C-alpha cells in the first residue's frame, strides 16, 4: 500500500485541505487504487525519451516592451472576502 | 421539433424574416420550459433582454448579431457570475472578460446563460457540480440520463435547442464525449488555437476551448469566431485562421483515413463497433483510401492523463485560498486554518481527490516515478500520432465507449468513470484537433458519436471529413 494514514495526512497538509477521519479513509482507498492502476506505465521503456511538457508547436512571439496598466487595485479587490484600506485582509498571522 | 441551424438563422435575420427580438424570445421561452434539465447555473431573462435592447440600438453589421449562445460556466464573463460549478467560486463576479467570450460579444452574439459543468471541469457526467446534475434532454421520462461531461450543460443546451451554439472546454474529452452523449456536434481544436485567457484553469498543458453546435457547418462558423492569437496566453498560437465555413469541401476523393487498431477494445458495445465500420464504409465509397494504422501506446494514455492532469490541477487550484476571491470559511482562528477549512468546505469530493493525487505525484521522492514518467510516455503517445499522420490525412474512431448512461448509475469507482475518456484522451495528450459528430443510434435509440482527428492546426480537414460524413448520414 503506497498511501497510508501518515501519507494522506502529509499530502492533505501540503494541499491545505482539512480532512476528517472518514474522508481520509475514503481517499486512502481511492488513491491507492488509482496509483496501482497508473503503475502500468512502468511497462513502457522510456529510456532516452525526452519528457513532453508543452505540446504547442508554435514559437512564442515577443511582444513590444511597453508597460500597460490593465488592472486597478479596486477591481482586483472587488471579489475579496475581506479587505481593508486597499489590501486583502486575513486572520492575524503574528501575535 | 425541427431545429434551426445557425446558418439558416443568419439568413433569416439578414432577410428580416425574423427579428433579433423574436428569435431570442423563442429561445427564452424554451429555456424556461426546460428548467427541469438544470442546464444553466446562471440564467437571467432580464440580462438577455438588456442585450437585445443594446443590439437593437446598434446599427453596425456583425457576423453573429443576435445569435443566442450558451457559455460554459468556466469562462469569465463580466455580465454574469462565473462559478466553475464550485462552491469555492459561488459568488465570483469577474471584472474581466475571457478572450473567447469577448470575441463572441464583439461579433454581436447574445449570451443566454452560463451552463453547468463538472466542478472545475473534472468529470465525465456533469455530476460533480455544486449546483446539481444536468439531465440529458434525450432522457425518457423517469429514466434520467447523464449528458456526459464536463461540458454537459453546453451539450444539453444545444441538444434541447436552448441556443444556436455553445462554448465548451476540453481537457481529456470534455467537449467530444458530451457531444456524443447528447447527439450534437462538438469540436476541440488544436491546443493553442483558442486563447485560454479568462478560462478557469484545470490542466494548463491540455485545456482548450471549443464549440458545440447543431451541425458541422455551424461549428465551422463558430470556431472561426473564437480562434486567434492572444498575447495574454503564452501557449496561444500565432497562426492564420482560415475561413473554415467558406472552405468546407465534402469531396474527400483521394484522401487517406487512418483506422487505429488499438481503438478496438474489449467490452465495447457491438453497436459502437458497427457505426465505426459504417463510417469507414461511407468514406470508402467516397473514394477515401483506408489505411490501417497503429498507435501502440494508446493503452497508456489514460494512466498518463490521470497523472498529468491532476498534477497540473493541484498547482492551478492552489490559487483558491479564500483570500483573493470566492468563498472563505467562517472557521478561521489562524491563517492556516483559514486555508484548510476554506478548501475543505469549498471543493467537492472529485476535485479534492485530484488535488491530493496531483500533490502526491509532484511531491519530493515521487516526482520522477510518476510525473516525469508520465511526461515521457506522453511524448511517445504524441510521436505515435506524428508517425501515423505521415500515412494518413485524418483518423476516425468512436468518440466514447458507451451511449449516455443513467444519471443515477453509481459512479463510486473513479477508475471506471475515467474510462469514459478512453478514446478522447490520446488526442488531448498530443494536442490534436478532434470533432465528435452524431453517427447512428444504439438499441435504445440513443445517439452514438464518431470522432475525427486531424493534424495540428488542420481543423479544415477535420471539418471537411465531418461534413462529408454528416451529409451522407442525414
């Protein structure tokens, strides 16, 4: 078994998602079955194969080096759940 | 009910046989009648009427002036909220317009509403939406069917004739599979043809916008409208967009079609193999050379996809932290607690599953074994297609391994659900254009789709083959 209680807690922590015990149990089961299934990729010989990260065949064109003011802070803050004096507001970080 | 095509409607508007207002009122009426299908996450009659008022005051000529279009609720729109079918974006009102929807607005189209989808486009049945299932309009009474997914709302909107076209996005089959399930046309163009700017990101190396429509001609008109270079998307391609509609040519004489043997898989219903054979026979009669080809790494496409897509999703969805927009949990005694509770309460089960798996395959010690391995296999899959396209002009396969399945079919096994994408995922990994067109029915009279794949940026060939098959089927 690749994923145990400790591993799922670690991944959940890295993902910043709180899981209750029932969810942890379910995800341990799901993730193990998915990881067992993707294991079949080990059958494929990938020696000397370059990893493909971008399928786009086009060359990235350069843009003109001019600054543009496209967003105002007001617009950016418009959807914020909490804001204060032109900033995003979050719970207190330091005492 | 005979459905008007976009092409016909444009002519009727031009000749003043019908006004923009009359046309849209007809669609508004149907949308209200079909509310039970749960096609739209956001629909406001007032908003539609306001758009009509504005168009009536506008004297300029526009290509899609007055045409009712439905928008998948993954595209940011200024005039309507955008949720990605997630609680975490429940109250999000974009302050900007996506590239694709801006193009449609510039051409004068009317947005009838924002359509339902699987949460963040993760699913194959439109059953992971925070806003409930969409029902396939082809369902019989008391036997609701899934519309496919993730763009199930858009496919259903076209199938129920609630619009003349709809936008979708396709990461591993999210346009083609629901098109097949709902009996409509759906095209996913080449990766990079349409800008992804303003589309909520799922898996950035795979996501691509596309179109649903009643027929291939309409799809060719609409795709041209949403394609084009955009410097705000670094993967957007600077290519000339041909006039797909003007160039449509159903004469395929002398072309070669590739038939990949790996797409004959055990357990595929006989009717699906049958329509595939029928389509090949039709092409043969039209003078198309039939070439048996091999795409040897096909069986590895799904496991490759289910490493790459969740990995990219875990990274893309890190932005939903309850700080900048959307939902924030009430239980926030510390910053970390705010993140963890917001994401626990804001994301649904499938989204969390994919974030967790993606985080795992990217984590220290596992990156090489999973993510890097998958990227290498992806290269082999793309190479298979490159090689095959040296011997053929286009490829045909079935779109999905089944017709629309019952809505209530228990989908507790994630891998079983993932198998819905078996025929669509390989082309996604290779970034190729693909279309699904209705081509035959199963024993329950449900539509089945044929998929046509083309070379990079050869959407014209894909449309030509599709229109040729469509005309011989009608």
